[in-house]
């Protein structure tokens, strides 16, 4: 009885087998093949249902790029060109402007700024005007309050432009063109003043420790007085404007004379250019006084149209 039953099951298995196809396939298509399953009917661990990730493909592309000797040579050549261009730019900038010197004029702190502003507005109480040196090198502004700086002139210039825009807006005369003209005029006056001072020192052969940055700093201190003058004009009208103008002008003139006195007047020139040695102190005195007298004129010229 067992033999027929076993033969029946064998015949059923042969009946369920799929017929073989006539067409032969050279390569099996495994792209759509189902993932491998274990004996319990679950997918095997580590199988990626989504296929290879983009990160793996990108990493392979980067590895192939760095493995290419031509790509490495091109990258090295490009980096060398960039370094050469950077060196050329720094060299050209260094011909006209020393970055180290520029950093010196911005080496300030809060204590220096407050004391400098007090000296600019109340210079009559300041006694010691001598610039201190350490091994023939002037101390930084944060170490010596008498040292010139460019931080206060720069911030004062920006504040003056903003205050001018506010004053024009209060008077309903504000426009970008008028504000741009105000800023460019103030900047041009500084450039003209510095160029005139450099030319005067050169023609009169007055040798001093003043550099171009020193002249820009001393010329830019006038913006502090201009801010004070415009504020008083906006708050107290024309009377307050002229009182503030007189005060800031006198304070700035006193500050310029005492500061440049330590730079120009003590300096001696070995070249007389055909003039007597007694004329040299007079030339230095003329330059100092002309620079001081010129400050109130510029202050009035740049602030009078902002107060009405």
C-alpha cells in the first residue's frame, strides 16, 4: 500500500515542474533578482534594497579623480598659480601701503578712545604732548594717548555721514545723490589737505617723523568736532551751531598746534636749498599754523549746509 502512494507523489512533482523554454540565454539577468532569503523566510542582513547609494558612487568618483595623475598635476599647477598671484598682489599692495603700519594705527582700546576724545574736545587741560618711543619705535596708541590713530577718524567719518543723512532727512532734503555728494566732498577735502601738507613739507625741505598715515590721522580728527557741531545745530538751532563751531574750532586748532609742534618744529634739516638756516624754523612754524587755521574753514564748509 505504501508503494502506490509514493509513486503518486512523485508523479505530482513531475507534473508541477515548469517546461523548459526553447530560447537559450547567454547571461542571466540578475538586476531584478530577488534578494536571498534564509531558511526562515527573511531577507539576509546587509542586503541593500535600494541598490548602491549615491555616496558610495561619489566616493568612488573622487577616488578615481585623485588617482588620476593628470588631475593631480592640474590641481598642483592651479594651486601654485594661485599662490603666485597672491604673492604678487601682496607685493603690489606693499609698495603703496604697509599692512604692518596700518595695523599700528588701529591698535586701540576703549580706554584710549575715551581719553583721546576728551583731549580732542578739551585739549587745554592736557599737559604732556610728547610721543613716547621704545627702542626708536613709537608706542602703539593703546600704550600712548599722544600717538595718532586711524580708528577715531574712520569711525568719526562714518558717523558724520550718517548724521548728515539724518539732518537732511529732518529737513526733507534727503536723497542718495545728496548723501553721496556729502561723503565724497568730505573725503576729497581730506585727500587735498594731506597732499598739500606733503607737498609743503617736500618743497620746504622740512624733515620730520610725520608719515602719510600720521597726516591722515591728524586731518581726520576734525570729524569729531564736525559731529559735535552738527548735533548742537540740530538740537539748539543756529545759535547752538555757531557756539559749537567756535568751541570745536578752537579746540582742534590748539590740538593740531601742540601735536605737530612735537613733530615738525623740533626737526632739523641738513639741506638749506640756498636759504639761511634761520629761515627753517619759520617755515616749520608757517606749516603748523596754516594747518591749524585751515581746520575751522573745512569744518564750516562741510557742516553749514546741514543746519538751517
